[in-house]
């Protein structure tokens, strides 16, 4: 089963479907990632703040999968954005991961009250130029943050990883991305189980029509919308199910019906608003 890839504005390609380790405990991360690699995932998304980079690295080292077949993302935490701290942070992450470079390095939040996100972005560009990250991007940045980054550095992030699921589609960020050649990564792609997404008729009816689970329908929706997505699970059966989304295709009407689940405002948000996380 070949996962589709997307070419980023850096010229590097990224597998559109990956495996996330948000909230996977450090002592479980090694086994979870090892299982994911056995299932067939080749794109792993972690972060310094997750506290499980060492487990991810141990699983990669043990897997025997060639480095050039893997795509590994990690992220710069908010308290490391100032001064030269990003340089120290990436080296710490690489040491924990046991890697010479990551494929994608992201700033985790803009933390606007600290006003360090532009400095962080400048340092990520230096890190990219040093070969420690092949591509660099951001997470949780809104158009106002993105506009400022581009105005001050002239460089558009490769991706913006944002909370995105049917109830919260952040269409202002999507429009900015399309206009500026940036790709979108979806975190919390299934709504983190915080609202009855799978009971929505648009999802349930499509699942019934294709003989798949509601989760598979929503993941497939992300893929067909062109988003990069990495659902997480510690259970092999669920990992396999989340990966098995390439053998069917939603109709245009089914995609439109799921599109229509967007609340159109922040009422669908299940995580923290980027302007409130400092």
C-alpha cells in the first residue's frame, strides 16, 4: 500500500499519512512506534514537549528501516524560542532521536504575548540551512502570524500544523495556505473524541456506504482535502485500521457533506486557541 506524498515548498516530499505520538507516554513510545513501522507507517510526528523523542528514536534504530525511507518531524517548544535557544533545542532533539537531521522542524505555538515567534522562525531557517532539518514550518499559527513571518523574513513556512477536523476547518488559514504555497497538517484530525463526530450522518452514512469505520471516513476526508494527517493510537488493530484508508474514495457529495459540518467559528475548537496559549 503506497501512501501518497506531497511536495513541500522546500522541494522535499512528505508522506500524506503518518503516525502521531502526542500523549503517548515515554515508556510506551518505543513499542508504539515500532508497531507503527511494522504496520507500514513511514512518517512519524513527535515534539520535544511530548517527552518521548528517545522512545521514537529507539524504535527507529531497532526497526532496520533505512533512514531515507522515513520522515520524522519534531517541534520546538515555546520556552526555547528566544535568542539562540532554538539551536540548542534542535541538537537536544536530534540526540534523543539518534538522528543527524529531522525531515521537518516546527515551532510549536506562536505564543504572541512572548513575541518570540519571529526570532524562532529566523533560527529555524538557520537550522535548515545548516542541514539539521530538511524542511521547516510552524504549528498553530494564524494568518496574522504567518503574514508577519513572511513580511520579516520573506520565507513561507513549508507547513502549518493546526487543529483541523470536520467541526473546525479554519478556512482562513486554509485560504492563506493555498494563496501562499504552504501545506496544512491536521492535528486532532478526529476531534480527539470530544464531540460525537462519528454519529454525524455525513460520516456514518459514508462509512456504511463504503463498508469502513467512521474514523476511516474522516481520515480519508482529510487526505482527499489535501491535508497531511497523522492519527495516533497505541493499539495495533486501530493503527492498521487508520492506515487502511487508501482502498476507497469518498464521492464529491460525501466530501461536501463532511465539509458542511464546519461550525464556521471557534465553537468547534476542542484545543486551545493560538491567541490564548502563552
